[in-house]
C-alpha cells in the first residue's frame, strides 16, 4: 500500500486530470502521467491510467449514447 505522501499528491492530480478529461474528452494521461511518474514507476502508471480511461470513456458513452 502506498504511503500517505503518495496518496496526498496522486488524488488531486487524478482529480485535475479527470476534470480535463470531462471537459475536452482526452488528456488524462497528459496531465497525470508526468506528475505521477515522480512518485510511482511508469510500468504501474500507464496500465492503471489506460484502464481508468477506458472505464471513464465507456461510462460516458453509455450515459450519452453513440
């Protein structure tokens, strides 16, 4: 489990990244990955962001339709 300092930086970073995603439809990885790379290994960040982006895009697609 990551320590609290990692969570204290990761949570606001992900909130800001997904606000950008909600406004423009892309950019989560562009915002979150450089900041999170200082805290976590890139081999962890990239798959985690890919899965969460897929879930966010699917939920928006199901909500608003094609």
